[in-house]
C-alpha cells in the first residue's frame, strides 16, 4: 500500500508514466520566452545598461533562490522520511537543473554588471565595519563559495536519488545525458542494499543542504538585497528572504504537480490527497510569510530608528507604494483563499491562488531591490525591460527544467515499487543490513 492507502503500483506502470515525454509545445514556449527576453536584455544593455543589469539582478535573485528552495524541499522529504511525497518528489529535485545556469549568471553579475548594480562599487560604505564586509574581494569570494556549496550539495543529492532509479530501468531519455546515465549504472548492486545506502547517504547530505540553504541564502540576501541600501540593517531580513522563496517553491511545485500529472497520465498515483497536502503546505507557509513580513514591519515601526524606518518609508511613498501594496495583497491572498479543503482540491481555485502568491512574491523582490537603487524617481521603472528580462529567466528556467525531465525519470520508481521501500523507516547499517542500535 502507498502512503495514502492506495494499492502499490507495478514497476512497469510507474516506468511507463515516468518516461512519457513532455509536450514539444512546452519547450517551444520556453524557448520563445527566453529568446524574446534575450533580445530585450541585449537591446537594454545598449540603451540603458544600468536598468538592464538591475533587471537582470533582481530576476536572478527571484528565480535562483526559488530553485534552491525547491531542491531543498526534496531534502526535507528525506529528513522526515516522508512517504506521501514519493510520487511528486522528483518534481522538486528537478529545480536543481537551473542552478548551474544561475551560477554562470552569478559570475556575470559579480564580474561584469556589478558597477551598474551595487552602490558599494562607487560609494564609500558609511562605517569601517561595512567597509570591511563590503570589501569586493571578500564579498565575491564568499558569494561564489557559498553558492558552489549550495549547488554542489543539491547536485550530489539529486545524483544519488536518480541513480537509484536509473540502475533498475532500461536505457531511455534525452541523448545529451546518455553518458551520465551510463555512469550512474556502474557498480549498481543489490536493490535492497542500494536503497539503504542511498537513503543513508542522502540523509547526511540533506541535513547539510538545509543548513546551507538557511545560512548561505541569508548571506547572499544580505549581499544582493540588504546592502543595496548601505544604511539599512535588519536581523530578520535573511529569514524573510529565504522563507519567501520557500513559499514560492511550494507554490511552484503545486502547479508543476498538476501539469505533470496530466503529462504522465498519473491520476492513479498523484491523487486528490496530494493536492490537499500541497494546499495545506501552501496555506501554512503563506501564513508564516505574513508573520515574518508584518513582524519585520512592526518592529521597525515601533522602534522608530532612522537607520531602519527610512527603508519602509521609501517603499510606502510614491511611486513605490502601489507596487508594495499590490505585492503584499497578492502574496497573502492564498492565506484566505486556501483555508477550506474545497479550495485546495479544486484545481482551478488552487491554480489561481498559487499564481497570486507567485506574482506577489515576485513583486516583493522588486520592492526589495529597486527602491534602494532608484530612490524616489518620477515613475517606477517597471516596463518592457523588466518584463523582458523576466521572460528571459522564466524561459531559461523552463528549458533547464524540461531538459532535466526529458533526461531522467519524472517520478521516483524504486521508492514506490520496491518491496524494500518501507524498510527505510527504520534505518540500517548499509554494510551489514542490520538495524542501527538507536532504532532497534
């Protein structure tokens, strides 16, 4: 039986679902979005390089942290030894596909575009402590180092997870990953031992993934968002940022689950209870996002310290106040919309509230970055350049994700079909296959 009380599927059925191709139209739409966005970005580099790089920067920030959060969600499923998510956890792991591309963009931002984005490249920091923290060598080294750790742990975790499935299925998938799949099969042994060794190994990696997600993105958020205003400070800012992405990831996963259920024709595996669970998670983390957002605002308002209040005052002044208000309303709307079970399991309703949360958090990233860079302009710079670069990132993200899904099984196979799959609820020593003493 599965975690939701359904009959366990046969391996052949799951393999057939996991290998069904995605519609070519999806790849075409992603390619067109990326192509249009690239043209807009290149034109903006000539016409207004400051605006082009700033749009590039905040879109990188939005898409990359959500991608990191998505694969960290998969790590959390391993830490909690969750069974409910086995049909959908591969959709979380696919978020890792964007991170290598994001690393290249990070290098472009730090080495090519930084003078157009960061105030510390042309303005002296206000005190010696910030001057030390914003030392270019120190900042670039720590950002690249932390991102490599976050990306490396995610790739390692997903590689192990994929290997467990690749080792038991016939060769199939996109040609570009054939060599990688062959390497995964080398040395693949007894299925039961592979399940336990993979489970144990990924358990250790998952813990470090969560730690470095929280710590690494706190530092990256300070460097890429907080210090754009070199006079502002907030101890809650890092939490606020990476938990916003956490919410964005679960909303994205919910939408992808709906789509891939149709693509894979997996109605008997991805069922109403999965959407109820995803809806409960979306509701809960929307509430937590609201708590963090209001908590940060309330403390700054009540403390009434000039080095903090100017940050909020700017965003609640023209021309930014409209976007700030819309962002907060859209991001928090799922809290009211997803209270009932009916709204969670009726997919059109769920889709509407998930899109509302994603657009709201996207605009929140905009209001994090742009007011600090532009001050009080006559009009908020939200137009063709920003939308074009958003299309560039959305299309590129889609191409990376679809490439991953075309190269590897779209669903975990072994952990749904093996007769040993639930032995991992009681960890064993993978060398002796004996239960660990703490669990005997």
